[in-house]
């Protein structure tokens, strides 16, 4: 039986990634190891693992279901981290979404169900 899922995203520089996730997205670092950092926000973990191939993060993503997406979008837009081609919009599959790309190219998708 599945109990929990923890996304793991590649990072080319763990210290720079940690700073980006803490300062821009509100994550807190739980633990740091040589090749993996464990972060948390709102009870959800995210692991960043050390990677030396830039093509891997450029092809990685995570999707977060959120509440109050419009407030989150405004916060991230004011910080200048919303992807230039992925501003908030309602999608045909019933989600209101926007996207952020981290320093290494990982795509972070944020969505809220609009059919509730």
C-alpha cells in the first residue's frame, strides 16, 4: 500500500538550489547530505539530488496541487520566478495552473482544481 510520495529533483549545485527553494518558494531544509538535500513545505517533502548532467533537470518536473493559487501566483510573479510562457490560466482539464522553472531547469507546476 502506498503511503507517501516524495518528488526528487536533480540539482547541479545543491547550495544554490537550497537558496532558491528557501527564499523564493518558502521551503525549509530538513537535512543536508553530500549528494542530497531534504526540504519541506506545508508538510510535503522535496528531495534535491546532486547531478552533473544539465540535460536531466531540463527534462524533470513535479506537479503540486495547491489551494489559493491566485495568491501563490502573485507572490511568485512579484519575485520574478514565474515562467515567461506559463502565466496563470484555466486549463481544459479543469485545473487553474502556472509554472516556475528553478535555477537548473526543473519545471515546477502548480495547479488548483476549478471544478470543485
